[in-house]
C-alpha cells in the first residue's frame, strides 16, 4: 500500500512538471505576438534611443528582460489614431513576468547600446525567442 501511494505521488508530480513547460512556452509566444503588434505602431523618429540588450548570457536573461520592460515605458505611439491599441499593448507588456532561477547578472541596463524603438522591440523579440528554445 505504501509503495502505491509513493508511486501515485511521483506520477502526479511528474505530470505537473510536464504541463508547466507548455504553459510557459504559450505565455512567451503570446508575448512575442504582443511585441509584433507593438512594432508597427511605435514612434521611431525623433524619440529617445533606448538601451537595448543583445545576446545576453543565460545568467543575464532576467536583467535583460527587466531592461526591456523598463524601456517599453519610454515608448510612444506613432500617432493619436493608434493610441488606444498602443496603450493596451504596453499594459500587456508591463504585466508580463519572467521567472528566473539562479543568480542575477551584475550588469545594468545603461551598459547596453542605445537603439531606436523598433530595433529595441526586434531585440526584445529575439530574446524571448531565445528563452523559448
């Protein structure tokens, strides 16, 4: 009887671990769609350049995502016609949480090169694609 209970507990725990991974991937894919929706409606001329993490190591992923989230707060809509879509998309990006394990990178956002908002969003999308793989 005791062995049966242990077996059931192991089975339950392993099935929970297997269902958690697809949920995270779906969450990251939704984030990619959100970034893709934002890219064509963001103002790209006469705006502040943004610190853009590129190719961060695995230990710096959390820091890079944090930099991108801070940078999205500085984005502006291309025109007033896209303002409501822009605002909803930015809210979705702010709600996103990136779970990390292990140590945090010691670099800061200011150490990354500054780029235009559209280049910034393309790099953000590349980072999320790296996380998915």
